[in-house]
């Protein structure tokens, strides 16, 4: 992909203790953004990646859902070894980090975004905190790019 330092985010709890780290992954499928999530000891906990098409080379966009945007790219929380989507105890089919429709005013008159995070079943509070930090990194790297020419 590139030889520059790739984005990462270290997640810490309220006392300042390291909970883990989320790292942008660059591999041969550079058109598909993906992140690996590590716990405090360096063990890989999750892979965050959208669903793909064209043999895994392109992101599969979504154009469905009653509360989501009409066009969005959900990042599915996956098993770190098999890359299979993890299930959630909620109404969602899979654990995801996704953007939501935030209303006409926020969508067109400001740059406010609304996100939805569906956690995998059986996570500890620290693992939920770690995935929340991962959501912030996805927001910063995928959606919060500066658009002015100054």
C-alpha cells in the first residue's frame, strides 16, 4: 500500500491503563480497508473489515436498512483467525460498526455523523471499550477527512 506509518489508536481506560490497540492493515487487497484489534498483551482479538465482492478485491456497499444511510459501508467485527463475522445478542445479524442516518439538518448542514456499534456476544467491558476505540479510528480514517483547500 504505502511506506508511510499506518494509522493506529491505543485505547486506554479511565485510569490511563492500556486496554489495547487498533491498527490499520495494508495487504494485497489495498482497496478494502481493514483493521486488526489487539488486547493489552498484544493478542489479536478481532478483524474489522467490510464485506467484499469481486473475489475480495472491492468493498461491497450496502443500500438497505430502515435506520441506516441509503448508501453505507458497515465494518463487520470478525474472528481474527477465520475472518468469519461474529454474531451479536441484539437484533443485528452480525456485530458491526456502521454509520446511521442522522437527519437532514446534520447530514447536509453540518459534518455530524451518527454511528451504530453492535458488540459481539459475550464481551467484557474492556473488550467493548476496545471496540469503541476502534470505531473512533474508523471514523477518523474513513469519514473525517478535511475537505477544504486551505
